[in-house]
């Protein structure tokens, strides 16, 4: 019994312990599940919050910051490149190119960045052979071999080791060569540039001028070819065009390596316009050559020559005895760059007597055949005037006064014209005024104002002293006579040709009817006697100007220069001039020549007529000028 109770107690006790333990575990389990659910809820809340933040950020990025971020990413892999505009060409009247542009490259290196990249590479790769010295030595050797006529290997090494953060290595490299060099040395920078080419060298260089690459403007878009002198400078705005801009993708953000096919224009470059000149390049070459030779033979300090179309006054040639090669700037001198044919006036001497001849005929003072008694000297105020040769009183025809170039006879006729009418003629002929030819630095020359004339002024002007003009203005005097009295201002640019091929002619030149056509023809015919090769006193001053088969009308001149020491007229320094019309009966060209202080004791030094003959002979062949209707008639110059 007791045993049964004990067992029952024992079961009861055991059961009670089990019941307690089970309840405890159940309660613990209940407590544990509640904690897990709490933690799960907290995690869920955190995840939701994170998702909300991420979503908000995504919305911000995709909607509000998309443009800015895209732009920033684009900047990391793209670059804006300025596109130089193609400079217009300069061509002669027949389309022959006198100046044009070719595309080239300039090579450069960022020395500071190259040093850093090489140092960083060496730090990460101890013992490497890829060092700054090794890389630059290899590049110098490679570049020198590719452009053997430019920099040497040593010169390139000196550039690589100069104390600077940046340096240019070479300019004017052909694009294909530059691409090959960068392919082997990606750290070399490349700039697209243009090079101006002048295929004729010094041909017409005083007219055309020169242009080179200019990068001195703070605005990088304006870095391009720009003019330095001549038409290249004066017409720079027409020739230069408008630069453009291109967007390109670059490799790993490198400015040097453009990914092919990624180029796209933001603004297309607009090419410059071409300039079509009036000059004939073959004639220009021949005039330059002949003039330079004649100046050398005559021991002159210099010389100029101009060829004009008799009707239109277009400049077919305009030359100085010196010129320059625009392809080689190292050879330039200040004197060579000048263009004295339009910038340097001089006292022309007897060439200016055509004004008196014209006035005498136009105002009815004389006819070519009328005579006048010419004494051996003439007193004008306090000045005594003589002829170039000693003579007593002689009877000259009007034609003879100019054919023999009598100073006294010319002044006697000028006195009959009168000062007022003579001053008016000078103005109508355009003296003392710029011609507007279209070249930089043109001088107007000097004609004293009528109000400033002294008692001796009218003793100087009619014989070509006391006033000055350029060779171009001098030729213009005779263009007026050749063109039936109609003065047409000369022009050297015929038209501007736009990039689309349309030609825009230059503004029409000013025209002035100086005298009647009949007066001009009479003067033109009368001045044929200058080239007359008569016997004794019937010989003109320039029979060497004559061209077989053609009538020549013209005038010689010997103008005294100012002696720089005495400040008075020199007795040995002269301007030797000649202006002529070819042919006189059917004018086609006018030629003006000036020699600056030649040795007048030499046969070629006392007259420019032989040079006119040579140039005129070339003109007849070059332009197949028909022969004159007949020889010039011989006329009396001095009546016995």
C-alpha cells in the first residue's frame, strides 16, 4: 500500500515536474517566437526604408539629375575640338594659284604629365625599362626618321628635356605622318593646323603678301592662318572664313586619342572666299625678272614697273626689283616686304609733261604742228630754267617740245594754259589722290595745294618737279590718254569667289572724263615722236623704246632727287622714268617704269626706254597683239 502511494507520489511528482518543464518550455517558446517576429518586423521596416530611400534616389537621379549626370559622364569621355576654317586661295586672272592652304599637324607633349606617368609606372613596376628617358629617346629617333628635313634627333631630345611643363615638338607635319607617330607614342599631342603654300615663291609676293598660323589670340577658335602683309593682310576677313567646332569621343578621357567614327559637328566651319586678281602670273614673272636685271645692270638703288590694261586699268603686272619668298620667313627683310610701286612716291621729271601737252591741245593753246620760239634759258621768278642740252633760241614744233623734252618749251606752253587751268588738270588726272587700287599702304603722292603755290611753283610742276607720284599713278596718267581721255582708277582684285562658287565682282572703279576723246587721240599721236629715230635734231629722246611693227607713244623722264646731305636737288641722283602706250594706234597696254638713282653715265642708266622695249616686246607675243596699221609718221621736231 505504501508502495503504491509512493509510486503514485512518485508519478505525481514526476508528472508535476514534467508539467512544469513543459509549461516553462512552452512559455519560453512563446517568448522566443515573439522576439523573432519583432526582429523580423524591424528588419522589414529597415528594408522598406532603404528601398524608399533608394527609390527616392533613383527618382532623383533619373528625373532630376539625369541631364547633369549625363553631361558629366559625357565630359569625361568627350572633347570639343575647334575646326579651323579653310582659308581661301588667291589666284591670277587665269585661275593659276598664287596662294593656297594645306592641312598639317603640330606635335606637342605635356612634359609634366609625361614625367608623372612614367614615374608612377616605375613605382608600380620596379626594374622596368619603360622610363622617361627611354620613351623620349625612342620617340626622338622615330620622329627624326619620319621628318628628316625638319628637326634632328638631338634637337628633339633637347626639346624633351627642356625645363618646361609643355613644349611643341614639330609643326607642319603631314597628317598621315602625325597619325603614325601618335600610334607609336600615344602621349604625343596633335593639333590640326593649316600651312599656307605659295607655289611661285617670290612671284607677285609684294602683291599677294604672306600669311602664317597665328595662335596669339586668347580665343582659341580664332587660331588659324592670318595675313601678315599684302593682300593676305588687307583682305584677311574675306580669306579667313569662320571656324567651326566638333565633338569627339576620346580614349579613356585622353585628349590625344580620338576614337574613329565618333566625330560630329556642333558647328561646321565656313571656308574663306577666294580672291581672283587681275594680274597675269606669266607677265608678272617676266616683268619682275626683267626689272631686277635692268636695275642691276644700271647700278640703280631700286626700281618699279607697272603694266595696266589701257581700257579697264586692270593691273596686269606690278613689280619691284626686290621681292621675298613667303614660304621662308627666315629670309625676309623689311625692305623686301615693302611694295614701293604703290607706297613710295617720287618726283617723276619729264614724264609729267604729258599734263602740259594735254592742256595745250585741249585748251587750244597749240596744235602738234604749231611752232614756238624756245630760248636757251627762261627766268621764272628767282629761278633760271635750262634744257638738258645747251642751245640758243630754236623753233620747236609742239610735238618737238615733248619729243625732245624741252623744259623751257614746256613752261612756255604751261604759261599759256595758266595756273588755274593747270591745277585743275592735275586734279582731274588724279594726282595727289590715292588710286584705290586695293593694295595696303598706298600713297597719294604730293601735289602742293593751289593756295600754297609760291612764285617758283609753276616753274617746277609742269616739268615734273615739286610734286610726287607713285609708279602706279604715273602709269595712270598715260592710261587716261590711251583710253580716249577717260581715267579709270586701277584695280588689282577682280572678284571675290564665295565658297559656293559664286563670284562677287569688286565695286566698279571710279571714272573721270579728263579731256575729250579727240584731245586724247591727238596727244597720243603727238607723243609718238618721242620714239622717233630721225636724223640729227629730228630724233626723239627714246628711239630705243620702239618695237618693230608697232606704233609706240610715250615719254621719258629725268627727275632730280633731293640730296640727303644738302637737302637741295642733287646733280647726280635722279629718278629715271618712262611711260608708254602699246600700240599707240589701238591701245592695249600702258607700261610705267622708274629707276631709282641709276648710274646715268652708263648707257642703260640714263634711260628706261630699253626696258620698256623689252617688256612691250613680251606683251606683243604673250597677248598676240595685232600689228599696227602702219609705222608712225616722222614729224618735224625742230624747224631749221
